[in-house]
C-alpha cells in the first residue's frame, strides 16, 4: 500500500504541462560538495524536492545543521517554473510557526539558487510510518493537532499549501511535525476575480473533489480535505480512495466514494473524519470547527506565534527588493520600462551590480554631477530610482537602476546600450564607473 502511495504520479498544473511539452537538452549532473559560498559545508544528498536536489549541510561558524535545496536557474526558465518558484519563496517568507520548516536565507551563484531551510532530523513522516507502523491514537492525534495548527497559521498568512501528504510532513528529533515543500503552494495573489484558485496541482490520492470540476476551488477547503486524507492514512494505514489506476481513483474522489471503517475506532474520530472528507466543500468542516471538535481538543494546547511584518499586504504597491529578487533574474532587471520615451533602445546582457549604503536619491545626484544634466533623465521613487545617461547624438546610452535591498542597503545596476560606441565606453570608463565604485559597500 505504502509503495503505491509513493509511486503515485503527481498531477501538474497547466503551466508545467506546457513547459514539459517543449523539448530541451538535459542539464548535466553537477556534484555539490565542499563549502558552499564560504558559509555551508555540504554533508550528504538527502533527496529530490519539487524543483531540485536537497542536501544536508552545516554552517561553518555556528555548526547548525540545515537543509539546502539546490535549483538550476536555467531549468526554472526552460520549464516556465520561475513564477511558481517565486511563489514558494514568498509563501515561506510569510510563515513563522514551530511546525513549519523555516526558510533561513536564499543564496545564489551564476547558475544556481540555494534555499537554506530548517533541517528536520527525523526525516519524512511517511518513512517513519512505514518502518514503525501505526503509533497509536494519541500520537496520531498529536501529529494531526500539529498539522492543523500549522495549516491554520498558513491560512492566516494568506498561504494555501495544496500538497499536504505524509511525504511532505517532516519530523524533528522529538517527532514533532514540520510541514515542508511549498512548491505547489498558492497565495492570495493567485486568487482569480471569481474568488477561486484554478490550477490543478498536487498528488492524485490527496486531491479534493472540487479540484477536479474545473470550476475553481477554495485553497483553505482543499487543505482541510488533504488533512483528512492524512488522518485517514495514519488511522487505517491505507488511502481513502484507491483504484486499479489513477483514472479510477480520481473518479472515486470526484464522486466522494469513501468508506470509513469503524474497526473499533472511537465514534468521535469517525465523525470528525467524515466531516473532513465531505465531498461537498461547502459542508466540509472548517479549521475553526476542527479546533472545537471533541476528539481533536483532547490534550490540545494552542500555539501562539509572533506575527511577521506583513510587507506583502498590498500586493500591487512597489516593494523593496530582497535577495531573491536579485538572484532569480540572472539576466538583470528590466529597467527599460523606466524610460518609456525610448522603448526602442536595446541593452546588452552585460550587467554590473554593486551594493551601496547611499540613498537612491544621493546616487542619482552623483550620476547627474558626473554628466551634463541635459543628457541625464531621472525617474522613479525613493525605493526604486533610475537614471538614463544618453549622448547628444544618440550614439550611446547607459541605464543606472537603484533599488532598495534593505533599510540600509541598495543595489546599483548598470546596463549599456548595445553597440554603444567609443564615446559611451570612454564616458563610462573615465567618468561614471569610478564614481559609482566609490559608493560600494564592503562588509568587514
């Protein structure tokens, strides 16, 4: 049974389907060992996540164990998954809960992105369950309580996991749940004007019926359903919906054909499971109702967590850039949009970036001072300014973008017009580059 669960094919969303239909040469295997970027000593390969390999590593100074997810930038772009990967990062940055793996930092090289996350020493709940069998009702209840607490926190932060299953529930050394793998998660910005999510994604055995009707679904209701499947598997050591093939299985899910055997189980547990696996999403039990359920409440202690600053509350306002924004677009920011008067300008892939402690306004003033003011155009606001330096005869143009990284740091990025000519190259070399390099922040 467990092998059947493990081998279930993941149903992917439309974006992934389209990406996989495009043939591309495979990425060469790259062995990761030694010390990563001078910070983390790689210990061993743990396995494969939704987007890449996962390694155990150790911080060279603190000796803290971490897990590092390694993702190829090229692979993300070729498969059209950059947007979903960004959603995973955005989701994890919103969360702060003892039963959700923490995202510590994001690092990068020219070709790779590295997510440094909390290391769960106990491994997957799935593997623990296979090796040790059922742990008894009290332990199952404890895990379910921790899972619901984590999911409640996700929903309060506008995050919907959509792929909750035993494989994505990790354990720490004290056998506490750690929800992981937000690769298929959605946030409030993914909700369409009809108020629903629409991407068909997840693992077949755990899909909620409403995900199969092509009419949209509520992310919180789907997560509750998947929590019900998890509780069912823990309780009965089998899936609630089975079939000779995936098509049969999905048909039974769509029809809500689930049989919940009693087998000497408490009546209040059976009642809760029926409400969790109600095929009618409108009738399905809610998180608030689960917290009041008699079977659930036994021994439950509410977990109160410190709320993070909700910098994501206004999804449409201009935001400060974080490290992920810097590394996820290896070809550089598209500053051309800052200068709508000359959209025909083309800029080379050659990009220079430095980090500075100067304010965006001060940096632009320095650019203006280095060139005649009549050939400099300035645009933007304090958290994201830009300057265009263009020759009188139009033979060269340089774009300088200034983006706030943190409260203290900004990133200065420079692009030059394709085939900018000797005048532009000389101006950049003799006047502007040295002035900008003087602004570079070099940590001790």
